[in-house]
C-alpha cells in the first residue's frame, strides 16, 4: 500500500498504451490531492507528469519543472526511451518511491484498441462508436507497439523497474474509489471522469481480416512473458 510521508511520496505509473493508465493516473492524483495538501500543486493539477517526454513537447522544459517530491507521473515506453536518451532515466527511477506497473492481459484487444484510437485520433473521453475499417499495416504496427511495451516493461525489464504494485487492466472497475482504495487502503468517494472506450470488436468493419493478420503475426514475447491464446501470462 502507498502511504506518503516526507521522504516517501513520489508515485509513478508505468503501462502500455490503452491499458487504462490515464484512468489510474488521473484518479490517483484526484485522491491524493483531496487527502494530502502537499499534492495540490500546479504540476499535479495540470497533469504535467502524464506522458511527459514526447517529441511534440519541449522535453527539457518539462523535465525542468518535475518536482523533487509529491510528484505523480505516468510513463509509456516511448517516455522511458526518450528519458533514457536524454540521460534522465536513472534519476527518475531513483526518485520514484512507489511504482505501479499496469499490465493488460488481452493482447488482441489491446492491439485493436490502439489501432482504433490511432485511426480516429481519439484517446480520452471523446471516443465514439462509429464503425471504421482499419488497414492491416496500422493494426500490425499497433500490435508491435503493444508487444514492445510488454517486452520492455516486463519480459526483459531492461529499465529495471521494480514494481511495488501490479494492477491488471482487466481487473479495473469503473469506480475510481475501488482503484484508490487498492493503492492506498483508504476509501474515498471519487467521481469517474475518465470514460471507458466502446467495445473494440463492435466498431471494426473488417474484423475477420484483422483477426487473420493477428493469427499469422509473429508475436515475439520475451523472457517472463508468454502467450496463451490471446492472453499474456506475466510469469514471476
């Protein structure tokens, strides 16, 4: 359980795209801000710690405003790669006092979800159920992105992330109060403002084509990650 103190108060969420990481990140901040005034900072209120190291950001400016304490952040693989390239990863890793690793078991659904969001450019709370045709190359690229995230964050763990808590996407409920209680042990009444996306299979016209491409794809999971059907086993 995460219980912040003067020397133990930075919390980091690591996860793949479309794993529910925004839901987790956003509601951790909402809960911590309501319980602990130290978290009520512009950095946290503006969610500056969310996916901070992207080429379309001024990464150095974002790095320079990272607080040394009472910081909540969220990283996907691309953020870790960019932070490492800039020489910041070691300090980030050392200064994170509580690491949450968010893992999604269903590889097929995670690839579909990323392909749909990329195609529609819809990511949070603006997701519609309009049916679309997804090109096979886009889907296979999305599948590759998810596999690389799994390999880096778990299979190879080449960033040496030591999770204090592992949360599986499939176990998340729609109630952020459940999430916050599972992390801190404290139950708060939190409003859910991050909506789930529509059912993935219901919005894709050429689902059978993508399923065939998925079945034929080389799903090269590394190390402790193995695949059984569509489900990733995150072996200890």
